[in-house]
C-alpha cells in the first residue's frame, strides 16, 4: 500500500486485491512457488472488530462504498473505501478519535453527494479472525500478502441477518508487478478456491438488505442520466479531496447532463428539464473558475518553458505561480462551498428522481433522431453567423458560440449511441474535432486577459513585462491558426459521412 497525507486530511492508500471463497475444511493453498514468489514469511494472527456505517437505505453500499470503524490489526481506525476499478479500491483513513458511533466529519463530508445529508448509522458488525502470510521473492522483497479470514457478521434492519464464512484475500504490495496477482490467482484457483462474487465482506453480509441498483431501464435517456449522475457523484469526492482532474471531470458530467436536458427536453417534462438545466448551469459556473485556472496555468507555464531563455526576462515563473496559486485556492473554496450547499443536494435529488422514472420519458428512436437533427441545425446556424464577421471580440464570441453548439451536438450523439449507427459516430468524431479546435481558440482568447493582468502587475512591481507582451502577441497567431483549422474541419462536418435522417 502507498500512503499519502496532507495536514489533517485522511491518509490515502491504494488497495489492489482479489477475494476467494474457500471451504472451512480446506488447507491454505500452497503459493510457494508461484510465479516470482519463492518464499513465505511466518504467519501473523490478528482479531479485527469492525462496525460499518451507512444510511438506513444503504446508499453507500449501492455505490460500492464502504465506511467502517475498525479495532485491531496494524491499521485500526476509521476507513472509507472507494471503488476505483476491477480489483482496485482506494482507502482513506483517519484515527480513532471522538465517539465510536459518530462518523468523523472529514469522512462524512466526502460522501455527502451519496448520502444527500442523511444520517450515517451502524448497519453491520464484523469480527474477523485473520491469519496473514507475506509472500516474498528470492531477494526477500514482499510481493503480496495472503490473508486467511474466518468472518462472523451481523447486520441490522427489519430482520437481523447473521452469517459466518471463510474467505481468502491476496493483496498486491506497493510497486509489485500486477502480473504477480495473476500468477497467485492461478495457484489459488488450482488449489480449490473460487473467485468471490462479492466486492467486500460487508456487501456479502448485507446483500439481501441492500436495494438493487437494477440494470438497463430500457430508456436511452434515463440510462444516460443515471450514468452521468454517477460520474458527477464520483468526482464530487475528488473535488472535495482536491484530486487531480476531478473538477474537470465533474464539470464535464454537469455539462453532459445539461446538454441532454436541453437537447431532449421535448421527450421530458419541459418545466422539469428547464429547471434542472438552469441548476446545472449554476453548478458549472461554480466549478468553472477552478477548471479555467488549471487550464490557463498549465498553458502559460508550458509556453514560458518553450521560450528561449533570453526571451524570459524577470521573475516570470514566480509571478505566474503566485497568481495562479492564489486563484486556485479561491476557486477551490468556491467549488467546495457549492458542493456543501442545500441547493446542490436538491439538484442531486431532482436528478435521481428524473432518472428513476423512465416510463415518463418519451425517447423512441424517432424522437431521439429529431433531437440530434435539431442540434445539428443549430450548430450550422451558429457557423453561418461567423462567416461575415471581421476579426475581433465579436468574432471571438461567435466562435465560442459555435464551440458550445458543437459540444451540445456531440453530447447528443453520445446520448443516442446505444441506438445509433456508424455514420453518426463518424459525424460525431468530426464535430468533436471542431469543438476541440475552438476550445483551444477560446482558451487562447481568455488567456490574453490574464497575460495583460500579469503584465500590469509586473510593471507595478518594477518587474520586466516584456515576456508577457511577447506571449500576448504569440497568442494572436495561435488563435488565427486555430481558426484556420476550424474552417478546414468544418468542411468534414458539412460534407462528410452522416446518416440520411440528419440531412
């Protein structure tokens, strides 16, 4: 495991493991030798006592999230486990402080987008008798850990649920080759163990109590809303933790939801769709400064590094770093305040309600195609509005409008992907190219204002402002080059392959 911590933030560890069921009377599978494993350390025995917390309707369990207070072992404390991918989870820890029945605020806030403010209560108790074996290579380096667990569990609810079972876990050590896990997997299965179908001990114990998330609803739009809402919530946790790219991904999810609500509003209750789109616009606006600051900081730092040293005059990097770090702190605080607000929780509740009512959504193939065709028509109208404009602020604004319409058209294609064909996918690819190029154009235009501000600050501090002026001039050429690319790419959109119903 790899631990990270900053100040009072939870300690974070990456966890890559596989679970297996093994009959109580079967011996521990022999894992020496298995792949690079050539030795096994002496066993360590622990008794672990864990109390699990969730909302009364198991909202965390439905999302694959585990929250517990554990006593015993080398890592006792409060643990929050977040799903990352197959065999992989991220574990956040805080010490055993405060009351045993009260979840620490640092963890409770992280899952607020899932709990929607509902109280976190004790839902299960597990006692594990664990025997651990470190698996080593020929040089004595630890590659993985094999744990043999005998588990006794009790879950509450309308009807108490008791269970006792045995399971084996193999956890990969930090820095070890993932292929080690595959080698050990083959040896364990050959010895009679079976891959567990349960992602966690808690889910195994409470499976009958946790409401089913269900599969595809049969509604293209409802399934799309569900998918994007989940993406919004997963990155909610990342934004609160200041994780890399989380603001960007959460903003993308909010935009995709908003785009679908506006593009397909004729398939929905118009008042509901318009109201939700307005709230998602608010959310995007609260997240926007943080993301815009990230983009500008990265762009300008890269441009300065690419300049010949003799053209970088004064403390350019230091002044930029100071500016963007201050902006980042303010922007992140704004984003987190939005996520902590009642308005945001109300938005999540409303999106949940919309996605859960597929029968009230009219999204047959004909309706979906008409909506995509409308998005295409609005994109063409926006492009036509640019044609006669002279270079300047008005044309920059018009190109930004084209970018927004291209993005909405692309999102419309993404939404109907389950019922679309190859020709729509080709059209979508060409539209995305236009969107990306105009995104670069817009970034350059916005960055110009920042360069002017930085130049004025440098001058006020008796610093040399030459480099900022140089970058400002270069940005004009970059914007013009982006415009030329857009003109060429638009020809592919307008004359390229597309479905007949889109013409």
